[in-house]
C-alpha cells in the first residue's frame, strides 16, 4: 500500500492524448521506486483522454488523483492545478505522450537525497516517433544562467524538483507569452533565485516527437520565445553578447521548413560526434 504522505508526486497535464496515455501512465506504474502519488489533470480534452485516466484512477484510487479543467487552459495553468494538491517532497514531471524508464524516479530521488544543495535534477531523453527511437539527448551536467539563452538548461518533462522550489517560485507563470514556453520562463526565475540544478548523464525519459510538428508551429510562438530570451538576459544581468540569441527563434520561425528540418538534423549529427569523442577519451 502507498504512503499517506508519499515522497514523490508525479504531475501530468493531459490534452487529447488518448492514443499514447495508457503507455505513459503504465510507465509510472512500473517504476522501481514505489513511494509516489500520481496527479493527472485533464485540460478539457475532446477525445477519450479523461475516460482513460478515470479508468486508471478507479483501478488505483490510492495512487492516482484525477483532476479536470472545465475548459482548455493550456499546460502552465494545468500544472498549477496539479501543484495545489501534491503531497510529495519531490515533484516529477511527466507528459501524456511520453514514457519514463523504470529506474527514472529511483535515480532522481537518490540524487536529491544525496545532494541537498541542489533544487532540481533532470535527465537525458530519447526522442521517438512511429519510425522508432532517434538520437539520445543529454543535457549539460550543471547548467548555469549563461546557458539559458542557448536553450541548454533542463529538459522540462525530465525534471524532478523539490516541492519547496515550486512553492518559492509560485509555480508556473500563466500568461500569453508563456503559452508554449512555461518551462523557459520558470528557468529564468529559477536562476534568478540562485538555485542549482543538475542533469543526470543518462537517458531516463522517452519523449514522443512529431516530425510534422515544425509545419504546424506558429510564428507568434517564436516571437514569444524571443521575448522571453530578452527578459531572461535582462533579469539575469547577462553580458550583451548573449542578447544575440534573441534572434534565433525568430530566424528559425521565419525560415522555410526544409531548412529548419536540415538544421535540426545537423544539430543531432553534431551531438552524435560530440558524444562519440567524449566516449573515446
């Protein structure tokens, strides 16, 4: 039987992910670490996502808490809804399209237990789609505020943060600017508060990525991201040389899709070469 006061709370916002949701929930149910609760909030789904989550909540009433937004409020507000009811000392993220490997929670809990000076721990991830798994992505060991403009800090869905960190940061910011970048805005406040985070150097999370997502990405989201980079550079008092990264999302957002696709392919190839060199040393 689970604890009345579990050490870990896993929070998940779901929206129209009925096809992938059962496997995602199962990946938490099959964790080697067992002292957890699972908070799932449906964000006004129009498919059968809520019914699927409800079935699991009925099967595991002492494990899973199911919440529901009356209308679609986007991810930041949905995660804040989850944060209002969490009981765990540590809070882990999970998305309804993705999978956590069985040892994920165990290894992240061990790190936070052993390193009280860190507020957050992330991990590497493996993107996958209908064609299979792609290049493993491992973040920087200990990201600094200077890494934020280059988007090299933490991979949001992989993180586990201390509850006190979420409380002191007042959760996620719900604004028009953060509708697709709630994590980036959180990292600005995270570094401004002087917190430390760490990325485990192994892939503990599998993220579903749609190869056609770039075709559907709105240019307004690129402008929002650029604005947040500007805000971060200013608030974190970064040198002027970092302000050049403000233009990156604008350029990527305005470029033809085939050029953007080639850019990401080149990035992955460069990453593979970098990892191979490190492994040979």
